[in-house]
């Protein structure tokens, strides 16, 4: 074995590649969050018509994050992206209480998908910078999260605008995967 | 042919050693050490634990029990979810950070709230006075005193045992012997009262499931209706702008 391939092998061990799916209703802040993760400019983001994908490094993992548009007419296409998902991240607009039930029903439907069975779930309670953002307990209630018993789930309060809380959420993702 | 045989062996085994399926809740305020204790009991590595703001559940086989352990987040902002898990519990493991005297009153109030809930009163409770390795940690007597535990468990008729321990000692062979002994006591107590507890849990969870199903149907109907109304309004707007 040549030196190069040994080096490559050594390097490839900690670099586990993970596929992360970012879903949520339109306007939740998925694309803003993705750009924030990749330290990109978050001005001028428009509603996503298809998908965006970015790779970010975290704790020895290479995370391939897929951000899919959340508009109602696009939601039926979400299922095209379910295969081989390691973690599902579901983003919600914590200030948009009117839509908690809708986003909860949409999430419940997602979790019934066989391809996502047992996949750990992180809920980013986004837009916490807004004065009327709901706290985690209200979101858990509004989205009926206690009915999810077939997988580990976690709520992370965050703001894709300021970046607050995003890293903590990704740390949880990496920790919940390490034991696998 | 093989599958038939396999089935026979498994029924025979089941007859010989019927195992009891039970669910336990790990509760207590944030930072008490619930997740570390859970991992120790499950024999998983206790390195790099993050605060739980949600739900994590694992199963293990212990003697004649199939134990499902629900580890729930204890922070102020997530505690409200606990009420949804009470009916399925056969017993509680309540974890206290013995080194944090300042939060004992908070912990006491939270424990009282749990024990007085009709879905918990009467069920066995293991109290873990955790973090004994921290210098100055309260001992068993002080913890019992500060939580007003005797009065609480007598009032709400909960069989109770207190163990002082350090969940962070490790998992497997390194695990704190007191933690293991407490866990064994909890399972034995549940085993001794199994039929009664089982009936109670079956009944209360069935009621809860029914209510949840009903609630789910209503939610779906409301969301559908709102979506239809929105679609109609959008159609109206388009007509308005085109005419
Ligand atoms: N105040 C505030 N606004 C945010 C935050 N995150 C996103 N937004 C705004 O919310 C709007 C929608 O953000 P996007 O990132 O496009 O949302 P999306 O989930 O990708 O939407 P779709 O692509 O349509 O599914 C934009 O105007 C963002 O600037 C946040 O944390 N705080
Ligand atoms: N010194 C000491 N530290 C401990 C012990 N048990 C847990 N810890 C530490 O206490 C902190 C909290 O432990 P967790 O297990 O995450 O606490 P938790 O009760 O699950 O907290 P939440 O998930 O926020 O509800 C971690 O830093 C642990 O390492 C112990 O016996 N001794
Ligand atoms: Mg988008
Ligand atoms: Mg925890």
C-alpha cells in the first residue's frame, strides 16, 4: 500500500459522511439556516423552488445537508429525498402560531414514511429573535410531539438570522449519531 | 418447515420464561444526571452527553423484564411534556443533583407535582441522589429532608427508595453499585405489584391513545379546512387582479 493511500485511509475514518434532510413549511427559514451553516450571506434569499445542497464539516463528520422547498405545491416531492437519511431536521417558524397545527400534521405524515422510520429528529424552533416566538414547550404541544415515540427527538431554539442556537443543534446531531 | 419450527421454539421459550414489558420514566430537573444514568444502565458510553430538550427512549432486557426507558428533558422550557408520558409508566426514576443545594426547592416542587398527579400516585419511585462525588454534596438524610420526601411519598402512597450515587462513575462494570441496586429494587417492586400496575397502565394508556387519535383527526380536519379556505382566497385574488 502506498503512503498516499494510507494517508487517505486514515483521513477517511473520521470523515463519516452523513445525509441530513432539512424540511419544513415554506417561509420557516430552511434556506437561511443552510446558508448560515455554510457561513454564507443570508440577504436576498428567495423561496426555494427545488432544492439546495451544501456540505459542512462538524466534529469529524461531513454533513451533506439537503434543503427542500416547503411550499404546498412542492411538498409532494419531499418523498423523492427520503432515501438514506441519517437525520431529519424539521424547521419551524416559532412566531407563526397560526400554522403550528399545519406544520404538526405535515410532520406527523412525514414520520409515517417507512424510509424515515427510526431516523432521529431535530426540530429547529427558528426565528427566536422575534419578540413573539413561542418557547419549546408551546411548540411541543402545538406540534403534538409527545406522540412521537419511535425515535429520539430534540427541540433546539434558534435564529437563522443571528445564527444563535444553530451550532448547538448540529452538536446534538453529531452526538446522537456517534453511538451508531 | 424451518419457520414452523422456529415459531414453536419461540412459543415454548415464551411459556418457559414469560417476560414482562414495562416502561419507566427518567425525570428530574435539567442537569440532574438523567441521561448519564440512563446510559450507564443501558451500558452505553457516557461521554459527551448533551442536555435533553426532547425525548429519547431505549429498551433493554433485565431479568424477566423488557424495560423501556424514557429519558425526558428536564429544563423549564420542556418539562411540560412530561404529563403526556405519565400514564404509561410502571415506575419513576427521579434524579436529583445532590451538589446543587440552590435548586433543591425547585426539585422538590417538581417532584411534588409529579407524585400528586393521579396518573403517578401509588406507583413506585426510585430517587437517585446523584453526584455524590462532588465535594460538599448533600447526603441521603439531607436530600430526603430537603425534598420533604417522607411526607410526599406517604401522602401519595408511592413506594420509595433513595440511593446516593454517582452516575458519572461509568457504565457496565464501572457503574455505581448503588445505582444498580436501586434499579433492581424498582424492578422487583414493580414485579411484586405487576398485575395491578399492568391493569392500571393498560386502562389509562388506552384512554390516552383514544383521546390522542380523536385530537389527531380534529387537527387534520382543521388544517384541511384552513388550506381550502386559503386556496379559495388565493383563487379569488387572482380573479380580482385579472378582471
Ligand atoms: N426574523 C427572522 N427571520 C428569519 C429567520 N430565518 C429566516 N427568516 C426569514 O424568513 C423568510 C423565509 O426564509 P427562507 O430561508 O427563504 O425560508 P424557507 O424555509 O427556505 O422557505 P421555502 O424555500 O419557501 O420553503 C425570509 O424572509 C428570511 O429572511 C430568523 O431566524 N429570524
Ligand atoms: N460530578 C458528576 N457529574 C455528573 C454526574 N452525573 C452527571 N453529571 C454531569 O452533569 C451534567 C448533566 O448530566 P445529564 O445526564 O445531561 O443531565 P440531565 O438530567 O439528563 O439533564 P437534561 O437533559 O437537561 O434534563 C453533565 O455534565 C454530566 O456529565 C455525577 O454523578 N457526578
Ligand atoms: Mg428555501
Ligand atoms: Mg438529559
